């Protein structure tokens, strides 16, 4: 989303200025054109050269030392698609709130029309200071996006609020600025990953779901402004920022989590690959080899059906949009359409599994979106992130249509 975007990165004189280097690296890796502006205090903490080399741009360190006739603070400000100040010192926050323009960064910020995000970072007592909090309120009213500092041990050896969030989180929130806010106010539940059903204390039955598709859907919805609850089976990928995470292991736990949080949801998207069966009686102790049937070296495991969560949600939903996923190895469309009817779904995303570039574990997916009104849309092979956004576009379109039809 930030490829080729013009971003101003303001760096102020705080201990956390070193983290801005990593932040710049993330922005450059994503293809942004980053213009760094450093205050004279920032130069006491980190060198200009590092930012110059990594940004592949001139670094602005003062109003009057550009060495040419350009009016850089206006030129950069007017070309910016977003401006980010990390770390933002108490001093800079005060200047921005009160309209003081006495150095390159504060002057440039007066001229920026694009969205501005600041990341306050300072000692806890400074952060709690009433003047600072007043200034943050003013900036918030002015439409500046404020990323709250984290809590923990600070460089000054005190502990509390004031820590600059990690560069990955700052970068993620910056990227969010470039997404449409078309899901603001919507509550979305997404399920993801596999479930695990115990055979004994050390073994379980599960499937190959990596959680990548469900996590991509949750992330896309959060980036578009939704309040997202992600109910996830055990996976090895990091959860998206900004979502409420509920971790479960078994199908029963997933059913309980979904049913207890679904009533106030607007949209429920069930991407999880829930185990259809579980061992009837998981053993208390580890199954030993000598417990096998010695006649043919086999072990018989009785399985019992798990709750059909999608069906239960379909029966219970009121005026809510329910989307399911169908992972099939054959008769994809026919099976998916049957599932829509049987489980009272509004739509289904059908994907063929067992291909290297689609389904479980792959980074890409090939899905067909089928709706209860009979319409269908076959998507090309897409990254799971792109597929997630297509899915959300489709859902929003259907919801709008339903509202208009009412
Ligand atoms: C070692 C040291 C660390 C500092 N760390 C911070 C900090 O984390 N946050 C902050 O707001 N000010 C911090 N300051 C104070 C600022 O550097 C000072 O207020 C300065 O005027 C800020 O200038 P600037 O806003 O132009 O960058 C620190 C000062 C020193 C000497």
C-alpha cells in the first residue's frame, strides 16, 4: 500500500531515535520514497549519514543549510502522502500543538496537508505531564493521529508509559493510513487456523491449515477500520496488530468462543479448518506400542463427530452476514453451493486444496466467491492478502445490496 508513496519521516532528539533507522528500513523495503527530517537534537543521538544512505535521499537537518535555493520545507510538505514523526519529543509536540515553527521539522509540519502520525516517546513523568497531555489533546483535535507509547522499562531506568513502540508496529499503523476506512464501526469475527483433537497427552489429530488466510482476512478488516476478534487455533505465524486475539485448541473451544462472541458481530467469517472428528475417548496416558493389536500391528481409534460450528452459527445468526470457506479436493462449486444452503450462509469462498500455489500453507490462494443469491466471482491466483481484500469488497457489496433491498 505504501509503494511509491512520498513519506516524511521526522526524527526528534530522544533516546529512541535509533529505532527510526529500522523504521526507515521497513518503509524503504515496502517501496516508499522517504524524506528524512532530523532536528538538531536528533543529530546528537544518531548520525545523518545512516538516514541518508538508507533513504537514498538528502536528509533535511535545518532550514538554512540546504546549500541551494530550494524551499525544501514547503516542497517536501506539499509532495507528502503522509508524515510520520518517530520519536516525537515533548518539545516537538508542544511546538506543533501551539503552531510554533522555529526549525525545519516544525516548519515543515505547518505546511503538510497529508495525514500526520506522531509517536510520542519520553520518560513517564514527562509523558504524564499535564502540559504534554494538553498538547496531545490539541493535536488529536487537529486530526493528528497519535500512536500511544508502550509501557515498560525506559532508558532512564524508570518503568511506565513512554516507550516508543517497536518499528514493526509503527510501520503497520502507517500502512493502515493508506487503506480505505470502509469498515469503520463494523464488528467482525474471523476464525483461523486448524483445531487439534487430543488422542493422548502427546498426540493429536489436526490438519495442514497454517492460519495464513484467516490472519490475512483479520488484518485486512482491521486495516479497513473494523473492530476485529480473531479466534484462532494453534498456528506459528504472528497475529495482526490491532485485533482482539482469542486462542483456542479444540473444535469445542472454538465453538464456545464463536458462540459467546457472535451476538453483537456484524460480519462473521469462518476461515478456520475445524477438525470434523475427534477421538472418542482420549487416553489419559501415552498410547504405547504394546497396546496395538499384535495380529496385524494396528491401532484402532474410535472417532466421534465434532460440533459443526458453521451450521450452529448459521442457525443462530439474525441480521448478520455469515461467510464460510470451503476447502475441497473435488466438485468444488457443487459442494460449496450445497454448503451455503445446508448451513444458512450468505456466501462461501471456495478453494481447491492440494495444489502447491493454493490452499493450506501456500502464500497465494485461488478462490471463487459464491453467494446465496446464486452469483459467483472467480478470482485469479492472488496473494492471501489480496484475496482477503477482494473477499471483504465482495462482502461489503452484498451487505449494501441487502440494505438497499430491505
Ligand atoms: C540523553 C537525553 C535523552 C533524551 N530523551 C528524550 C526523550 O526520549 N523524549 C523527549 O521528549 N525528550 C528527550 N530529551 C530531551 C530533548 O532532547 C530536548 O527536549 C530537546 O530540546 C528536543 O529537541 P527536538 O524536539 O528539537 O528534537 C532527551 C535529552 C537527553 C539529553
